[in-house]
C-alpha cells in the first residue's frame, strides 16, 4: 500500500513555489510564532517525521506580501508535531515576532527518508496513473485525508475520480518512472466524455 504522510509538500492551492535559484520548494512548517523572550520560535512540522528539522537545516520563511527570508536552524527541540527552534538570523524576541504568521519552505531533497511504501505528498502529486494493463487513466492531482487517504486523479478530458489508498486499489508506485499503477473496479474510473461535451471544469 502506498501511504502518504500528511502533508509536507506544495502549500494547498498554491502549487510548488520556486526558490531563488528556480528550484521547487516544499512547505515543511507552518503557524510560525515567537516563543519566549530569547528569539525562539515555534511552528507546526508538516512531515510527521521526528528529526526533520535539525541544526544546520536551511529554510526559507515566506508570508504573502513580504520578501522571503533565508533561515538556518541553530538549535531545535520537539514536542510531537510542534517544533521549537532558534535560527541564526533571529537573535531576539523582536526578530522572532517578525516571523509570526509565516510558513517555512525547504528544498525537497532535505526531506528525511521514509519507510518503504510511504511517501511525501509532493512525491505523489503529478504522477501518471495507469491500470495494470498500462492504460493511462490520468494524473494524480490531490490527496484527501480520511480513515485512509484518497488519491484524486484527473482524466485527460478533465473528469476526476478518487482512488482509495489501500493495497486492493494501489498496486505499485514507481517514483523513478513517475507512475502509479492502480487496479480499478467497475464504476471507479469515469467513462470518457463524448466528443463535443462541455468541459468538465466549466460546470464547477
């Protein structure tokens, strides 16, 4: 079964954001706010992996309407998904207050390795989805959380359907090939829209 960790990856509704060198970045922490009087900040880690942030981790702080700020972790401690960190560029409480309400972005390569058959959202979004016979069904465009994840697939003609993220349906994930192989059951995949039918997006 292909399990996706919630939800380190592109920020919801924004797609991927480019860094200063044009590389894609992923949002790895959010709800940044000051903590204490010595420049420490707290934020919510989105990876679900302990130790994702460590001394020396390079991040980009972003908040709509404000310029990006590069940050380097100089000290860190964790309490569940809450991270308390000092940044080399943030010397005191006043500087930490300037980070309130922002999010922390990182290079995808900095995401820690995961257990087999477990993936970050940003690794799965955009995969080609095909059946076991090799027929391309569409592209994975979203991941909906629940008792188990549901993968949202968009067909070439703009229709969308959900694939439960369980072994019965998700047979293989090949990141190297950019492909997810599923075993659809009758009624799972919508029939292709007939020629000349209105665009599926137009009715939304």
